[in-house]
C-alpha cells in the first residue's frame, strides 16, 4: 500500500516524492496501480509533447533548449526520456548527467530516463504512468523524448498531445522516417542541423512525402520547421508551432477526443498486462517446461500446448 | 479448414502452395493455426539464420550473395524479409522486385517480404510461422532478414539458430547497435563496406565493446568478419562462420536446447494472442467506450475500468 504521506508530498511537487513515485511505477506493478489510483483525479492538466526521431537527430538538444524556453515563461517541465540502453552496459545514463548540469538543477524541471529493457512491464506503460506522476505533481508540460524506432517508442510518442518528429538532412533520412511510421504520428517536423548541406533538398523531399499523405478532415497543416538546436536557432519557432497545434486542438475540440482515443489503448494494455501476470504462474510454467521436448521432437504442435494452457487458465 | 490438397502441395515444395500458405499465416489467424497444426511434424529440419543491423548496412546484399553461395552447394533457401513499411505507402516492396530479378527466378529460392504494420497478429509470430511453412516445404536454410530496431525485429532475429549482425564503419554505429540490444543477440558480426575509411577504428571499438561483455560459459568466441558485399568479398567467410557456429551448437548440444528456449517464448505469445482475441468483443469494447468519458473527467481511474473488464472476462 502506498503511504498517504508519499501521495501528499507528490501532489505538492516534492522532487524526492516524484522520483520515488516514478521508481515505483518502474519497478513494482502492484504498488504502481495503487499509486495511480490515488492520484488519478489530479492527472489531466499537463500538456504532453512527444519528441521523436532517428538517433543523432538532436532530440536531446532540442528538448533541453525547449525546456529552457518554457522555463522563461515560468512553466514547469517534466521530461521522460526513453533510452534504448542494453542491460549489459548497466544502463549508463550519461545523457542525464550532462543534462543535469544544464537544466537539472532547476527546481521547475524534472528529468527521468527509462531503459527499454530489463524492467518489469511494458515500456510504454511505464513511460505513460511516469507522465501521470509528473502531471499529478503539477508539471505544466511533459516532454516524452524517444528514439523513433520500434512499436513501444511509437506508442510513447503517440501518447502526447503534440508529437514533434526531428530529422536531419541526411540522405534517405526522411524516407527511413516514413518507413518507420514516424510521419503518421507527426504533428509537425523539425529539420534540425538545417545549416548542413542538402538541407533544402531534404525539405523538398519531405514536402513531397507529406503531399502523398491523405489530408486530415480537420485540415491541420503540417509544417516543417528548420532549426540549429546546438546554437539555439529555431527553438522559439518550435515552441510557437507547439502552441499553434495546441490552439488547433482546442478550437476543434480535439484534445479530449484524442485523449479518449489514447486512453482506450492504454486501458487495453493495462487489462492485457494484468491477465498476463495471472496467467503465468508456477503451474503453467511447469506444464510448459514439461511439454517443450515433445514439441521439439515433433510429437505435439505449439498450438496444441497453447490451447491446453488457455483451457487450464479458464477453469 | 485448410484443404488436404494445399498441405500436400506445400510439403512437396510447390511454390504457389508455399506462397498461399504464407498468405494464410499473414492474414487469417484461425486458418493459420489449423495449417500449422497440420504441418508441424515436418518442421524442424531447416537451419535458421537471422541477419540484422541498422538500415543501409547492406543486409539485403549480404542475404542475396549468401543465397547464391548456398545455392552452389545445392541448398534450398527460404528468405523472410521484414520490412518496416508504413501502411500509407501501400507497402511498396521494391526491394523484392529487384531481388526477384537476381535470385527469385531460381526454383530453389523463395523470398517473402512482410510489412511491420497493418496486418493481423504480432509481427514476430507471423515471421516465425512463415519460417515454419518454409521449413515444412523442405527449404534447407531459412534466412530472416530484419532491421535491428525495436522489439519485434529483435524477437525475429533471435528466432534463428545463428544470428548475424551487420554493421558498417560509420561513427557510432557500433555504439548504437549495442544500445539497441544487437550485440546481445549476435553470434558474430559482419563489418560490411570494410573498404570505407574508419573501418579499422570501427573494428577496434567493436572489439572493445565485445570485451566488456560477460563471457559465455560454453566459450563461443565471437568473431568480426569484414566484407564488401556489393563486390561479393567476404561472403564465403560469412558462410564459413555460420557453419562454424552451427558446428559449435551441435557439438555442445545447444541446437535443441536453444530451440526449446525459443519455443517457450513462442508458445507464450500464442497463448497471449489467443486470449486477447477472446477478450476484446463487442461487449467489452462497448463497456470501454461508455467508460472513457468518466476517466477523462477524472471520475474514474483507468485502473478501475481495467479491473472491471477483467472481472467480466473471467465470469
């Protein structure tokens, strides 16, 4: 059971309570459920921004610069950075330490990195739960920063009100992004490092790709914003485009509608994860172990074993 | 119900029956289960090779050249290529057409591309089921070719007896591969385009990364093989390294043991997918729809709704 004191401190934006709560979300599913039930009424005020793109596009730099920009407007910023770190490196969060020096000492900023492997539960569930913690703690803006590869990462980027896809003018980058499904989740695109050669051609080919897309009935016009994040160029344009998208969503009553759509997916994930937990116990694991050899020898199909396990689960 | 005739033709390696069977696996879960139950006793003779790595590393070229090499040894080769194509491009399989000209007219080769989105069922399930179809049809070698990003792609690469990770000497490529979890699934590494500048440094940094890893008790020594696949250089070395790994597995009784481990995961996936199918029906979907607004308004937590749905499912 989550202590009342932790909830109180979390809701009053105490950083240690926020950190403790996110650790619970990451490591203890039962406690996490209890915590999230207790804070749910305080969730829903933060605006959520997803920043995604291929490795090396400058997502972290943009996140840092945007955070500084929002801090000047006195907005509190929570960052959930999803780092595809393999377990055998010990999940080195070097990026975090670099950031901590820059923006992490600011009381109005909270940064949390999550590894993609080696923790309990689904990655996107943990990241979205962490955002709920930050939301309840009173952060005005929550930024999900994630590499745009793989389904979990897409799920996280999609869990934002506004999703920004960051690309660089490398040849083929736009095509790769399209293939990886990034264009479908983008609300606008940032062409970072736009002082590099090939930037104009990259923007042209992006525009071609965007023209191929079906147009949204609500007629949101997707822009491409140039930036050189390392020199703080274009950051204000990115912030303005986020605000323009937020206004568009508000004027078309889409904020609630979109959140309901995402919530549907999230509840389904919660249900499926809970069932999995109940399904795999000592009994079913032992049955599985004892059946494997028969399957390898060709005496039973994996589908027969699966049916048997399901039938046992139901009875 | 799958017709006896299709099964007969499939088992006699008829290409149209193979194509039809893989289409069933991709599009019709109930029929797929029936088919796979009927062919299971014929599955298990093929040796499976995973070829993975970042986009642009030359995986397709290596797959094609390796296929030509194996064909000279009179081995039949089935290829399952997983292409992260987004649905709105219509899943353009240009790569396939290019290949078809080169190796696809050969009766001893079968190539199938799979899109990562827009089909029923999990991607890795479909790819592994397709490999079973090819295995039953008498292909001696099955190559999974997949971009090394995201969990599904890792799952597919891991479903092979021997997994080859292809890198190019770009700065940071090795580090990215490590972060993406590729090093953990590699049985050996190919440094393709090894005539490029920086190749030696890239190999040195790879060796450093490999030294950081825990050593396997069975003492498999992971090699780094240089290649220039576009000029057919190093292909024979890659084939020899695959054979060396196969011998290592055989001598240490690891082929069956590894297949059992993978089978355990696969059966779990089958069970979980089947339960999901049963879980989400009109009734549960409608209940979910009617509850969403309450959650958005903060009157109910997603966890309450989830518990209600689970309790309904069980009763």
